C-alpha cells in the first residue's frame, strides 16, 4: 500500500476525518483499524504511530464535538437577554454544532450504550448531562415565567426538542437555498409556537 501523504498533525487530521465517516456509518464495533487505514491509504499498523487505539480516535472526535457544543451553549447563555432569546439561541447553537460535526453527532446518537458502559467515556456522559441540564433550566424558567405552557411536563418538552433537533442529522440534507441556519430559524419558531402559553401565543399571532 502506498504510504505517501500528509505527515504529523496533517496525517492525524486525515485519519480522524476518514475514521469519522466509517464510524458514523458502521459503528464503533463494526469499524476496524484496518478499514480506517485503507480509507486513509496507509497500513493499519501505521495508525498506531498516531493513535494508541481505535477508541483514542473516537476520543478526539467526541471531545471536539462536545467542547464545541458546550462552548456554543455558554455563548448563548452569556449573551441572551431573556428566556425566549435563550431558547432560540440554543436551537441555533445545536443545529450549528450538528452542521460542523455531523459524523460525531451520528456516533453520539448511535453509541449511547457503548458510551455508558465504557469507563473512558465518562466525560461523554457528563457532557450529555450538562446539555440536558441546560435545556431543562431554560424550559423550566420559560414555564415559570409564563412564556411556555405549564400543562405538559417539562421533561416531555425537552425530549421533543432533543429528538427533533439531534435526530435531524439522519434526514436533513442542506441545499444552497435551505441550509442549517434556515432550518434552525424554522425549528425555533415551530417549537416556540408549540410550547407557548396562551398569552404568549396571542402576542406572537398579533405581531405583523
């Protein structure tokens, strides 16, 4: 096999990129180091010059993904002026992160059990809990402030959001005329209307 190609950090980036595609499509258990090497164009043994294991590659993917997501959320929480703006900002931040890390998003969705059962991925579980807490805090505030309806459990609102936003990576295909920013705007509007209290909905519908 021809081993020519980028070296050092450039080679590592290529390995991670090719591995991400395979892992998203075939899963962690279904992807071998040999397949990653073939996708990169190097011998499988050469992978170990850059990464100690397949899981070390997964670590790079998941760490970058979760750090990006949490940074996006922190920016929204720091900048938003009210709970409605926070809600909309988190929707945009979520879909922006999916756009930046589609393969990692799929891996995260598909490998939940693996991450729960593997000790080295405790940070994935911790980050997931922080994401949930962020959303629950915003939703609970919106309900308490009378912005969102109080007749549905907040947990149900969160689950509707979670699945609607994060599972979009499986079906949404952006085009030149309709990309992730447009999808985020429409999702934020639809969810806001669906979750709105009667008084909030009347104000929304009264706007020109």
